[in-house]
């Protein structure tokens, strides 16, 4: 059996052309501002680096606190409205950023809070929308394509922002204004898709009184898995520059290569592995990540002339593990969660992701201070444990996420009502985004 990708069906399964454009514009704006928010606070508002960092951390924490409320909103049927709201919240954050006078910590902290809320609310809202308009392995490919598109947009945005840094404070303010406009345009486009979910005829197992799946093993493993997302940004630059005394260009090249590989391989790898169970693929991703961590340990033991190229080579394996993980984790959550608690399940998953991303910089830097063996050996050990726990956990019942009624307003204004996963779903009778072909 071979699997191939059908681009038109993939765009449709991802929410349609307008929604794809909204994702691209939103990612472009995020790439322009998020990596340089600290620089904006220091260079434009003249705040100290420590105060700026604390304000940004508080914004991330506040965003995580709001995630459960987003999950409950999604369970009441919100889809494109929730995605648009996550973008509009960031528009407000950018507006406050532009309005903040020099030295004003309060407005900067409030802006960081709104930006944090939007950044944390978006992943769950986006995954819920895709899970409503697509089903099965088509949904997995659509989630993967959204990640690839987002990485591409953020990469382009970061390049544009880097070019603007030479312009000083004025250029950074213009950059923030353009970012706000990008968020606003993306919100309008996302809202115009008009996707909303209503629970439809569900099996007896999916009654309203049924509790949401706890997925404790999966959520605990996810906290460990997400460390891989900060390896190219934090761990490798730290090791290369401070311990191997290599040129910072190696770290930059690895980061660029990571972005390019994710953009080009996320969908093909996800589709290729769709013949296996999502849980098995997620466990495989953990094994690949653990192998790459051991590879980094071996690479750092080489002489200074060979260590940096070896680290760069092993980073390709690490990126492959990241791709496998990202293509299966959210897809597994959407497959396990009953329709009436899909939002809360995705919110729990986002909380575990956000928590892992929040603690990983501190953990990585603390372990790196004790040497390469402590860093890479510890990461490899806990990631293997996470993979084993993921493989051993039972799904605990049937999968429900395809039993959601999607209400989609078409461009002509008519209402199309269909059930995801049935013959009446949007696009039914057409070629799926990906699937087995002989």
C-alpha cells in the first residue's frame, strides 16, 4: 500500500483556502514579533532585561491559566470564532505595546499578557476546528499541514524582523504595527469561515455524563516530549557556543535547517506513518528523539574541529523525531476525545505543552551547567521513559472525535450542515487529502 497527498483536498480538510491564508498571515505576524518582544521592551521602552523577561513570563503563565476556559468554550461549539478571538486578543496586545510610553512596565506587562493569552489559546482552537471539518487520517494530514504552514510563515516573519532590526527603535515600532495589522487581517479571514460544531447523534458511550478521558500518561509524556522544541533554540546554541566554542553561525544554520525540514517534511512524514497507529508512532518519535540526544552526547565528545559538524548532523535526526512527535500527538488527542469534551481534552494537552515549554529552558540550562553527560543523558533517559509510558497506556474505549456536526457558512451565505466522518460531511464524495492507493 502506498499513500499520496492530494493538495486540494488537504486545503479543504484544513479549513479551506481562506482559513489557510489566515493561518499564513497570523504566522507571519507571530514570526515578526514574538522572537523580538524582549528586544522591543529593552530597546524601545527602555526597560531592564530582567523586568522585561518577568513580564513576558507572566504573560505566558496567564495564557496557560486561560486555556481551560477556552476548552469549555470549544465544547459549547465555538470553532472559527475561537480561532479569530485568539488572534484579536493579540491585536489588543500589540495596540497596548504601541501605546506604552517609555519606561512604563504596566502597559508592557498587560500587552505581554494579551499576547500570551492569544498564543496559548490558538493551538487548541485550531485543532478543534480541523477536527470538526476533517476526520480520520485526513485530519492528521490537515493538522500536519497547518504546522508546516505556520513554521513557514514564522520563519519568513523572523527574517523580515531581522532585516528591520538595523532601523532601531522606530523600525521596531513599525514592525509591531504591521504585526497588529497582520493579526487583524488573519482574525477577519478566520472568522469568515463560519465553522461551528454541534453535538449530533452520539453513541451511548458518549453521553454528556461521561467524563473526559484523563490521558494522564499521554499528558505526562507530552511534557517531556516538548523539550525537543527548545533543543534547536536553547540547548544546541548553549552547547555550541559556551562549551564547544564554535561559531554562532553553526547554531543559526541548525535553526534554519530545522525550520526548512519541518516545513518540507511534516506532511509527507505524517502521511507516510499513517499506516501505523498514532500511539505507536508517538512512541517511535520518543525513541528517535532519545537516540538523537545520545548522538549529541557522542558528538560533543569529538574534537573541536569535528564536534560542531557532528552536532549539526545529529540535529537532523532530532528534527525528524520532532516531526514524528508533532504529527501524531495532537492527532491522537483528537482521536481519543469524545465530541462533547474535545475542547477540554485539547485544553489539557495545550496545558501540558505550555508547561513543558515553560520549564524546559530552566531545566536545559541547569543540566548543561553540569556537563554534556548530565544534559543529554538525562534527556535521553526521561524521553525513553515517556515513550515507554505512551506505548503502554491503554486508550480506554472507543474513539469519538468524528461524531461532531459541523455547521459551515459557505461563501454564498448558505448553511451547510454535515457530520464529520459521514457521507454528509463537507467535501464528502470527493478525493480525500491523503489515503491508501494501490
